[in-house]
């Protein structure tokens, strides 16, 4: 049986709208929002600044520190405020996805803080957060070797599909078909992050990675356009 998407999307089609904006938090050194379908992430960057506590300082290079937080009313059931196991995991994952591109060698003992807030969640929030964070870092003028663009691929009833929404993410939760694979890529095509939750064959994983990599290029173009727009009339 071929899987048919409830919202009528093609298997390799991302949700719409995809909206990216840069410079939305005036008090931050850099900021951005990224929306995909009903999922909205906001990222604010502060720094580089002196790392506190002092024992966390790295004399070799600056540290990237990411904090992911889902706002209480971002989902239908109110989420208890404060850190959770899930938010701690996603904060780390975000850091690892972005660390390969930020160049903090010239900032020993300093920290760049990235605060990600999910204002609306409909699955794919870690990817939206990574996309917003990468733009906010660039907006803050942090030296970067490349952009990072992130999207998830899922396996629904043995079919590989791009960018699951919450309905799809939960639909096969208990069935054998449920697999969710968030991935992040540089524009150069290097993968900086992959998470695999469920079962998948080697061939299907390759197919999934190819699909995500192609979509990441589309996301990159949207991020680039938003960054250019933030420069206004600057030639
Ligand atoms: O958001 P993402 O797909 O990166 O991570 P997830 O842990 O697979 O969560 C999938 C979705 O479940 C979220 O985007 C939310 O829509 C929803 N969720 C929720 O309703 N309540 C939570 N405490 C956690 C997640």
C-alpha cells in the first residue's frame, strides 16, 4: 500500500508556508525566525561575551551554547515551563549541528549564547530551531564557514516522506512504520546532524538522506534571501 498524505502533499514536498525573517529581536546581537507550516521558531544570539562560570571557559576557542525552549502554549496541552529531558537533548543536538560551521578560534574563554524559543509546535521544531539559529548567528556577525539548513524525513507505512507534521509524526507512533529522521546540512552538502528514531533499511536511509539534502538546499535559499533582506539598501 502506498502512503497518501492527509494534507495532499507530495512525498518530497515540505510544508508551506516557509517564512524566514532576520533581525526580529532588537536587543539581541543577532536574531531570526523560521516558520515551516504551523511550526515557528525564534532564535536570539548574545555574544561573544566572557564565559561564566569561569571553570567552563575554554582557553583554546570560544564556546557555542544553545538553549532550546518550547513555550507553554506552543502546543494544545500546556507544557510545564522550565527545562526537561527533551529540551536538554534538543539544546545539545542544536549545538552539535551548528558547531562545525562556527569559527570561534579567535574567541578563547568567550561564549556565544543562542536562545531558541518555539512559539508554535507542530512537529519539526528542532529543525526549525536550527534553521533560525544559523541565521541568527550569521546576523550577529559570528564568523561561519557555511550556513546550516535542517529538515526531517520520516518513514510512513514504508514510504519515505519529507517534513512530517504533528499528525504524521504521531500517526504511526506505535506501528512498525514510525521513523523520524531529523538531519542538518551545510550548503556544501556536508551533514552536521542526524537523529534516527525507529527502524530503517540502509537503502531507505540513503533515500531519506538524499531527499533531506535536496530540501536543505531549498531552505538555504530562503535563509540566504532573508539575510540579504536584513541588509536593506546596503550595497
Ligand atoms: O519537534 P520535533 O519533531 O523536533 O521533536 P519531537 O520530540 O519529535 O516532537 C514532535 C512534536 O510533538 C512537537 O513538535 C510538538 O508538536 C509535539 N510535542 C508536544 O505536543 N508536547 C511535548 N511535550 C513535546 C512535543
